[in-house]
C-alpha cells in the first residue's frame, strides 16, 4: 500500500461515518433516485456495459456543425450527452463545460484541478458526475452548481458509471472503487491493491466490473461491493476499461499488451497478444466482433477466439476508445490530429483534420452527429455535409450554401432550400451563441432562395470582426455555415 | 578487450562548469562525475558500492541493437571510468557483481545522437540496500499459475530515500523473457501463467524450469536487478475459479 492508498485508508473511516450520517438524513425520502440520463450517449463509452455502440446513422462524410472553444485542452475526457441535448466534457483548465446543442458554452463548473482523464456521466435529473486530478469526485447540478463532492485519497481518472438504481461507481488512484448514492452517501468502498484508473462497467445482472493496477479484474456484487470473483490479468490495466459484450463476456486489455475475453463466471475464454500497452475500452459491433485500439491500430477481433479479422494502421497512436454507428462505421481519435472513420470491413472511410491530437474518445448523438474534444481546446460536433441532420433521412434534407465571399468585409450571400418544405428561418449567431440577426423567417421550400447579409445586427449596427454562424432551421432540422467578418 | 585508465585522476565537476565549457553535452543536462582529462572520453561515469568508489571493477559497453560488446574497461581508484569512443544509437553501460549484498547488475541504457556526443552517465551503485526476492523461494516447485490461481511474486524494497520502482521478471531456462509485471512502487505482483514477451506473448505456459528476478529502476534512469532465482512450474490443477 503506497502513501496515497494509506491516505485513502485513513479517510475511509471518516467517509463511512459521513456516509451513515448522510444516509440517515435522507431516510424517508421518496425514491427520487436519478438514473442514467435518457440520452444517446450519457456516459463513458455510451452505456453501463461500455459497448460504445449507437443506434444512430453514420456520417458518409464529415462536415463541421460547430466547434466550441474551451479554456484549455481536452485531454482524455470524452464528451457525454445530457437528456437536454447539452454536451458535457472536462478540460485541463479544471473546468467542466456544458455546451448547448448549437455549440455555445452554457456554463462552466470550476473544479479544484484538471479534469484530465475522467469523462462525465449524466443522470436523469441532469446531475453531471466527473472525477478530477485534485483527488475529488464531483456531482454538479444541471445548472452548473456543485451538488456534492467527495474527497478521495488520490486522483480520480476513472470515468463514472451510473447503474439502473442510480448508484454511481467510480475508481480512484487511492486504490478504491467507490459506490455512491445519488445524494452523495457512500454506499460501499471496495479496496484493491493499486490504482483504479479503469472505468467500471456494469453487466446486465448489475455485477460491477473494474480493473486495477494490482493486475486483477474484479467482479463485484452491486449491493455490497463484495468480490464475486477476481481474474488475474498479469499486468496492471491503467486506463484500460472493461466492456460487457453478448452473453455477458467481459473484455479488457492490459498495459502488458494482452487482451482478454473472460466468461461471466470468471474463467478465461481467450487471450490475444496485441504487442502494445492498452489504454482504452473495447467496443462491440452488432455481430459481436470486438473493436480495440492498440498502438496506432484499430483492430477487429472475432468473438469466437479473439483472432484479428482486420486492422487499420494509422500514422500515429490511437489512444481513444472507439464509437460505433448503427451501420458499423467506427470512429476513433488519433494523435495525428484527426478523427478517423473506418468502414465495417476495415477500410478508411474518411479522416477529419482537427487542430491537435484527439485523445478524447468520440461519441455519437441521436442524429448521428459525432462529438469529440481535442488538444486544440475545441469541442467539435461533426455532421453529414449539407443535410438536415436531426431525425435522420426521414426528415427533410436542407441545403445552405457556403457564404460568398467568405471572409467578407460586410456583405456576403447565401442560398438555402428545403426539398420537402416547411416553416423555417435563417439566423446569424455569434460565437458566444447569441443570435445577432434574423435574415429570413417564413416558408422554406425546394426552390433555392438567395439571401444577403450586410454584416450588421438587427438594429443595423456594424458587427465586430470575427466568426459568425449562419444557421438554417426548418422544423427540427438545422444546418450551419460559418461566416467570417473582417474589417 | 580489457584495460584500465592509467593515472586517470577523477574529479567531480559541477554540471554548469562542464556545460559552460561547451563540450557538447547536449542530451544530458547534468554531469554526475567526470574524469579530469574528460576531453579524452565521450562517455564517462563512476561506479560505487554503498557510496564508496570501487577500483578495478569491470565496466562494459554494449550496442543494444546488436547486443555486441563494444568495449570493456576497469574503474580507477576513484571508481571512475571513461570510454574513448562510442557509436551513435542506443547503447548500454553495464556493471555486474557477485557480492551477495549487491545487485547482480546495474546498467544504464540510453540513445546517443552522434558518435562524438559526450555523455555523463549517472552514478551506478552496486549495493542492493536490502532489495531481495522473497517468494517464491529459490528452486520452488509450484503448479503452473492461471488467471484464477495466479502466482504471487514478492520482494523487499530498497532501504533508501526516493521513489524507486520495481518489477518482477520471469524468464525461461535460456533467459528469454516470458513476462514482466507492471513497473510500480509496490513490492508484489501476480503472474497468471500467460506470457507477454516474444514467442511467449499470449501463450499459456507449460510445466518446466524458469527463473525470476526483481528489476529496479532509479529516478536517474539507471536500472538494476537481483540475482536470478530458479523456479519450477509443475503440472497439476492450478485453480478453479475463485
């Protein structure tokens, strides 16, 4: 036991007392337990089982819907989606950001240290959970205020998972896996022999799975945290996290380069020697294949015996976990400053150039939009080019031309249309998300309509130079173009 | 090739003074120890035991890419040594010991950007300061481990200040690495019977003769290892699920 673990041990006694006090204070409260938010991607790797799979369509090609400039790098924190459509992500400026569906920062919550590794998990009442490098686990209200926090014995790099009963699980460098009630009471603490940077996954029967740097995969009873079984992995797992696949088979990689399939009873199904340390959670394709990131590869393993079916070799490390769209398209972030989309058969579909390494695992929204953070301080939302995205193909596709000229000195023109027609508007927004001008409001139909923007706001005042977003909105569908004003 | 450094006369120099002399130490920012006639050497340092200099100790220089022994010499009265030439690329400076209180070897591996680069090697102290393999005992016979019945390796840590990291290394009878535990400040590791190196990667080990040792990494980047301990894996049931 190292010093930080000892610290954690010392704290546990106090924590238990506090937990009992809090539990007593909340006895008699109706069951208002907040479960996992009903959104397309409410937590790390999409769901408590960590499958990383979405029911949303894939993007045939990438187009930037928006990018939100944050205060600092997004390191390995992956975004999560709230039921309100907001996107939440942690950044190196010790801030948790809530970004609106149109890319404006709604609020930022300041933690006591960088939110470097932990990805947020969102509860149905809007509570956002995230761990910090200041050894603190935070529960933040939907409005961006602190709900409660818990001081662990060391850093919290693990991403929290929210169980069906609302229990929140998260690991810490103090060697413990913690189970919290939504009100902040500690339900139980499971000590391990070393760091728990791994993010817990939850099986269909509620069993909690987590790896530890003590070299063990733990299967824990959800009610008590008692050990159902352990499985020796041979090496620590660092940030590698388990995923629960079909038939409750658990998949997990290690820093020693081995990738395991473990049966729900705790025996080995197979092992694959990847040759590289692993730091991600595997994803499960609809057919059961497992997709892992290792070194600079994305690899597909068959569930029967772990044999590699295909691999895509990138030009730099791929450290993210992957996200999988309904058609099997796989998204991965890469240290070559890009987001990669890979066809289900293992060929590159497209690569989107970001402004820095992408170690923030991509996520997929209900409409197929792809969100990811980046070293360049931006949270991006990608969409399919020139289509109305929400609702998928059943909704009318929109068209909005790129402004011309762009940049402009105050006069630029666009055309827009909606093949299936509808009431809509063309509006201009600042980077802060405020609407500065409505260019058109009324019926939008298949016949393209031209519109001119003079670079002024609603009252005719000349707007300052900068980046603006021109948004076409018809019904629930939206399409955004960037317009740059220079003076 | 073995030779001493006649009348070398070592002096410890402040890093700033040597660097200030413009002698091309680009990679390393710190000069730990240098011969008085340092200009004659491209790679130099000092070997000690429990802090005291060791004279006449063999210091070997290897190319890690080829494994070839490039040069070998003996320390002088101050424990100092200096190699007059060394190639570019990754090289290893290694000192071995048979003293039971020492590590089996202490070594330093690093990359030289050019053959004329002049590098000061961090101090290499042979004393193990109590670091020793504990379990399994030498020659132990144990069932082949499995993920459900892993074998625990344990050792005593060095009794010195500073953060020192350890790992257990298991090798086959020919000293090919089978598995290494994750490097950590802890003093135990679990082996699950599955190799992670070379031809053993992903393989379930069979019964047979193996050997294990503890490897130590110092903050300077110098590494050391305890003596090898024979270990025999026997056939037999190594564990149903716990």
